[in-house]
C-alpha cells in the first residue's frame, strides 16, 4: 500500500528493516550521526562562487571540466 501511495519515493523493505532495528536499539533521532570521516575541505565560499561563475558562462560544463578548471578532485563534488 505504501509503494502504491508513494511510488519510487517509498523506502525499500530492507531500509525500513534497518531503521526499525536502530530505533528498537534506542535511537530517537532521524538526523545523521556524526561520522569519523575526514570533513570535506573543497566546499568553501570561494570555490562555490567560482563554480557559479563558471556555470553562468557555460551551463553545459561537465563536472570533470569544472574540477580541472578549479584544480579539485571530481569526486569532491
């Protein structure tokens, strides 16, 4: 019934099972927990402004082209 109501926006059965498990274990928030990974260092106000400026000139630029222009890794986008 949920799949019929929400279509592709509905969570999969396996995702619902994972959420159910963590809530049964005591979790009360749906927000992401802090991870131990390294924070992104490429999203700076200057880089955002540069990307906007590049895309204002040519909206057809690909991610790799923007990354090369700004000397960033394309996996950081």
